[in-house]
């Protein structure tokens, strides 16, 4: 079950689309098995996805939060939009993807490995 709030559902969509785009690009240049035998294409897909997720989060939070005031009590209420996936804000998913991309490079993990 996927739990999201606001635009948080975009996180896995961005990751999947980046993986598909990078896989198509490297297989057209290096052959059909290039994606499965090299680690840097998967790392590149994760790093690009992380950057796109971070940028999308910045875009969503470009406006300051709204402050409402109760007429009777004078109490102020700040409305801050929430965009998260599994209760983790989109910005941190960008860092998680980037960290995973670095981990893939360091571990030399390939999608074809078992």
C-alpha cells in the first residue's frame, strides 16, 4: 500500500521515468546488455531522479505559507502544504535517491547482478 499526501505520489513516478529514460539511452548507445552489466547507468538514473525530485519540491514550496487569523480569538493559524510519500517529505526523497545513486556507484551494483 502506497501512502502519500499532496504531490508525494510523483516521487516513484519520477524514479521510474528516469530509469526508463536512462536505460533506453544507454541501450541505444551501448547495446541491449549495457544496462544490466554496468553500474553507472542505474546510479545516473537515481542521481537525476533525486535532482528532479528536489527541484519539484522547491517549485511546490516557492510561495510562503498562508497565515490565517481567527476573527473571534485573534489566534493565528499557519497553513503549510504537505507533499510526502510514506510520511517523508519530497525534499528528503531527493536526498535518498541521490544517496542510493552514490551507494550503487560505490558498491558497483549492476541491475543484472543477483
